[in-house]
């Protein structure tokens, strides 16, 4: 019985860690509009950070706009959802190459 329990636990561990092995990480750059005050860029960063699958966000301000670089898990979110999140927060954005 102990052997079966150990095997089941090991199999569960392998399955749990193996699921993330298939996740594809991607980095996208968004051009964000309506950046007009010192609190705007942090709001954009916080909005994107709270998205499921997002692991890293940096936001650089440029007189009225900002560039957000977002690293995310493509199995949990996509660029369109990131753009929609910033837009819903009052900061329309678009993906740039």
C-alpha cells in the first residue's frame, strides 16, 4: 500500500510540473495612450500584472504615451486580452512589432 501511495504521489508531482512545461512564454510590446500624470504608468503596470499568466511587466513613459513590455504565458492569455485590459482601465493601447 505504501508503494502505491508513493507512486501516486510521484505521478501527481510529474503531472503537476509537466503541465507548465508546455506553456509558451511570449513577450509583447504595447504602445499605451493617455499617459498624463505620474500615476498613469503604475496603473497600467498594475492592470497588466494582475492578468492571468502575466509574469513580467515594465512600463516606460514618453510624453503622453508609454511603452509596456509584457511577458506572459500564451496558454493563459493573449495580446488581444492585454490590449483590452489597458483599454478598460482608460489607457487605450495597441501591439507594436
